[in-house]
């Protein structure tokens, strides 16, 4: 499964869930595949998607919050896992697209080829942790975690076989991204 | 000398309703007070950038956040402040203890103690200093600045102003 397939599957199953997308290709791909006001596209502050998502989840317990980030982002802010685990928000789904490289900067290796990130999530007291490697399993686990509460972690192993291609950049300004995300959060329920 | 309890109450009275951070001995009692209170929640962060990230998420979900840290933590969260808060206009009040002020501190505090205010000037984050007489005024002014300008604001707190 390449990350375009994974993001297509994930975003295709969304309703009004809030999604904090990590910087780089993940935000750009999520924007290109299915732009929605409930997406917060982080363009800088690498590593912070998990902390921003935690802040949203804690402050808006009535809404499901999803963190969509890569292995490089998580490894840069690994402390966010035990922070979330200690607080146990009941509305947080943490998805890590793990391709074992920094794809946005040209596929330099991370260290997740030898480090099992899902085991770190388990150790950090995430209540539901799954590793998926194909689209069918991703669909099933997405449906399960969207349906159920708790603090969930999905590690999605990505193998990118397709050729490099042009991906659009997020065309909204940072302030526009924030304003419409805030309206999507606070305007409903 | 003001008590940490009064200081916490001033922050809450001003309108702040989300607290996170990383401890420093100067704000030890303040963090204990915020943790013990039933009317607000204090989120212990593992690092200052994680604290600023959580506060930014909280702001977007309707809170007005305060982040507590030592000035050493400014270095830790500088990229988050510049590439998240300043460009998205995500505000928070940062209460930053000023270790190494006028060179009177342990060696590890001296460089940041000499430069922390200039560092903020360089990146364009406004800052003010607490003294014995301006706590209430500065906290109330900070809330107006943070919510109207929608930018991070630093209030430096030196040793000996709150207990």
C-alpha cells in the first residue's frame, strides 16, 4: 500500500472528525485527495501534529480527533505518546503512516525499520493498538476505531512503489487553515 | 511578595482557562497550585515544544492557553513558536522564568540568561517583565494582547517575585 492509497482510504471514511495532518507530503496529499475544513494542515513545526491533536482532543471531548502523521514526525516528538497515554483522552485516534523514510526530503531513512513504533504506543498505554499492512485491514481498523472511543493507535506500513510525481501544495494560507478549522470545531455541536 | 495562589487566581480571573508547561523551581508552587485546583486543569508536558503544541490545539478548540516554562525551554520550542504560532496566528501566554538574570546563576543558565529577551526581539515575539507591583496589571493586559493580536506573548518572571 502506498501512502496515497492509505490517505485515500482514511479520508474516504471520514464524516465530521477533526484531522491534524503533519507537515510535508502528508498534508499536501490529504489536501489534494480530499480537502475539508475539518483538516488542519501543519506546514512547519515538524513533530507537533501529535501535540496539537492532543490539545484539540482534550479541549473538545465531544469530537473525534485524528492525528495523521508519519514515522519521522512521531520520532521527532516521541514524548507525545506517553503524554497522551497518561491523559487517556477518549476521543483520540493516532494514525502513523510508516514508510521508514523521510519521504518529503527525498527518502532518507528514519529508524522505524528496526524500531516497532506500535510497541512504544502499547507501552505508552494506548488502549487499542494495531499494525496494518494492506488496504483491507486499514479499512476494517479505521471503521473499528472511528466507531469506538478510547485512545487508539494505528500503524500503517507504507511501501511506495509508484514513481515520483508532482503533488500540489496546500493553497490556503496558514491563517485560512486555522480559521476554517476553528469554525469547523466550534461551529458544530 | 505575592503568593503563587494569588498569581494563579489572577490568571484565571483574567480569562485564561488552559494550563500546560514544564516546571522550574521559580514556578514550582504555581504549578502545584494549578494542579491541585478543581476549576482548571494543568497538563504536565514532557518538553516545552510539546506544551506549546498542546496549547495551540487547545486554543483552536476554544481555550485561551497559558504555557509555563524556564527560559531554557525557549530554545526547545523556538521552531514551534516561529513556524506554527507566529505564521498561523495561534496565540498563547508564555510565562517564562528568567534564570541567569544579570549573570547570577549556575553556568548552564548564563548564555540564555544574557540573551533570552534579545532572542524574542529577533524573532518578533513581544515580551514584558513582571515586577512586585505589576502582576495584576500585566496579566490583564496580556489577556487583551493575546486575544486581540492572536500572537504568542512572553511574560518574564524572575526569582523572588512570587512564592
